[in-house]
C-alpha cells in the first residue's frame, strides 16, 4: 500500500486509548503505515457518507447509511452495557414530559439521537455540536438535552437533573448493550487488506489493556477536564472486552437497534453489517 491508511476518530479519551499503540508504533503494523485524523463524531459520520477515510469511527446510527461502502471492524466498538448517553434537564422530568418538547441532541446521525427517538418518539430533536448541548439546556433554549462523552460523568457537577440514562433504559428493555460507536473500514480496500487492518487495530487495543497506565497517560490528554480517576472510569466504560469483540450480545444489540428503528420509521432499511476479523 503506497499511501498510509487514515484512521479517523474523535478526540476523546476512549478513542485515544484504543488507538494509542498503533499511532505510536507500539505494535507490529504488518508493513502498513497509519495516519491519525481527529474530528468530532458527527463530522466523521457525515464524512463517512462520502467515503473520505479508509477507517473511521462512526456512530452505529450513521452506519445504517454506510453499509454499502463500509464494513464494521469486529474490534473497536463502544457499547453501553447498562449505561450510555444521559438525558438531562434543569429540573426533574419524566419521559412523558418531553413529548412535543425541544430536546438538544449531539448530531443528526449520532446513536444518542436515535436512542432518544426510540425512548421518546415525540421529542422534537434540536441537533447541536455535542459540546453545545449543555449550554442550550442551561439557557432554556431547549427543555432537555442528550449528553455524551465525558459529560456522562460530569452532568451532576454542572447542576443538571437526570431525566434518563438511555443505555440503562435500552439494556433494561432488551438485555443487550446499547450500540453507540464502531470502527468502520472501507470495503474497496479488499478482503485481505481489511483483515490485516483488523489484526493491527485489535492488537492496538490489546496493547492498551496490557499497558494501561501508558495508554491512559496518552488518553487523558483528550479527557477535557477529567481527573485520572474519572478518566480511567470513562475509558473502562467504553474500552473493554466488548471493544475487542462485539460478542453475541453486542451483535444482537446492533440488530435490535436497527430493527426497532426501522419498525418505527426512523431508518429506511435494516442494515446487515459485516464484522471484519483479522
């Protein structure tokens, strides 16, 4: 391969943790060169619709529109097993209270938005950059907002009331983890190269597990104010055994996410993702 393979991901602690080894030469890259590209998740979702990067972190909601161009790597998933994006407001609310009300979401193609719509279909979604959601709630521009990334651990510090944890709701409903993000790989690389990339990126995650302090030191530079304890907790939420392999429950969660969204008219079709292994 003459050109480096670009790995695009969010500038967040969990993504930085799992990609630390491959972008810093800590694992055998099987003769491949990799370049790291950083952008917020909704930007990556939109760019993936145009096939911009060879490998890209994407929301699993967005992947429903990408399965003709991309496959999913079997490693690199972020699944919320009993936890996930948090719906917050200035005061206590119920699910029913948000019917017909404006709720800020972190992007049209984010999984957080789709989960909100499955939880409360009558909410009026207001799509904002993820880091603008809290401010919109505080100002009263919206009735509530869906918080992702490190905000899932810091919302109480910011004075919000929790309306619902969408991952907790989803796992309680389905018995599966809430599908949030995955690593997508462009199909035009071909099967052999796709498998090589899959091996390298899985090795990067394994290295991070085996050298946790080193990888965490790197990841915390992307932690947006998280102290080490909270940063470690956040990374552990989204980089774990399910990140190495979706597993049966993880893959079933993805299937249910798409099936339920399609059944309620939120997706035009039910994608059948291919999970690429090394």
